[in-house]
């Protein structure tokens, strides 16, 4: 009698396909739930999920659960273009600028970097210029760290398998240090950048997620360090979270609406 923990190759393929169907349907699963679904031991489920991760069919999130990876397109998930993100996010960005009264920006993750896709500058004489289209290492940006913190360690390792891109003012110089920083971000619920992207600039970042919890973008503040007050962090974070929540609702509505957004 064959042990269920040492299945034949055909059984392994069938079980992997069952997991693929579930992941493609948008299901998020733990090793335990995967094992229960397949009727196998957790060790077997872990090996199967590990194989899917290795081939980019699955990724681990920050809670070590598995969801669809880059090779899969979950049913019902909308893939938002930069123009769509910018349009949906614009009202929240305007409100965030009004609440923060300083430079605010919208960014997306592009490989190991973040790319600024929208921003509104402060009206103060001393202000941080809003970037547009610029690339910057994600690991030293508040928004970049907020997005990376939503990913699992395996996915972060894949992104930085070539190492961290050097940056003049970066304070993180190794993958282990980055993982420790991301763990702190997950616990706090927001990320900080204290003169890590450039001298004299500090800011905070909060992630924006899609309908299935996948990180798609981030809002950040960009404030001259001379005007940045740690005592105001709760106020800044509250405004960032409200903007992110409003944008997530907008993305959900856009995904549910089969009509294309105007101008896209």
C-alpha cells in the first residue's frame, strides 16, 4: 500500500493542478487549508505549494498564505493600467493633499524600483518637488517599503535576488536588513522614510490594495525634514489610510464595472 505522503508523479500533478485551479480562482490558502482541500498531510501540501512558488504560479503574502503568482491571472481580478490607477486615485490624492498640506505622491512597484505616477506639490516656499515618471529603489522609499511589506519573504527574495541597488542616502544595505525593516512596517501598518531617498526629505507611506488584497500602489508624503514632526505621524498616517481606503473602494467599483474608464 502506497503512503499518501509519497504520491506517484501522476497524483502529484493532479494535486498541483487542483491547487492551480483554486489559486487562479482567486483563493488565498495556507498550507493547512491546502492540505485539507487535497486530503494530504501538511508536509505534502507544503512541497506542492513550494513547487508552484518556484515556478511563479504562486506567491506568499505577509501572513505566509499563498495566492496566485505572476504566471496566473485570477478570475475576476482587474489589471489596472497606470492611467486607470491615476484616474481612480486622483480624487483621493487631492483630498490627501488638502489634509496633509504638503507634497503627496502616488507610486507603483516596478521590479525592484518604485515609479512615481502622480503627485501634488506643497504650496509652501520650502517644499519637496513632486516627481513624475522617476524611478527609485523601493527599499529606501516609504511607499516602496509599504508595498514590499505586503509581500511574503519569498517574493521579496525573488525581487532582490540580484542584491539591493546601491543608493547614496540608503540606510538599508542587505536583504536581511530589509526583511527586518519590512517586518516592522507590517507591525506598524505604515512605512517611514527619514532622509533615505534624499537628504532633507522625510515621509510616510501606506499601501493601496486591489479587491483580493494584492498591493498595487502606495500613497506617500514628502515633507522637508525641517518641517517634519514625529508628533504629527498619527495624523499623517490617518490621512494616508483614509486616502488608501477610498482608492481601494474606487478600484473595486472599477473592477466590477465592465465599462472602460473614460480616457483609457
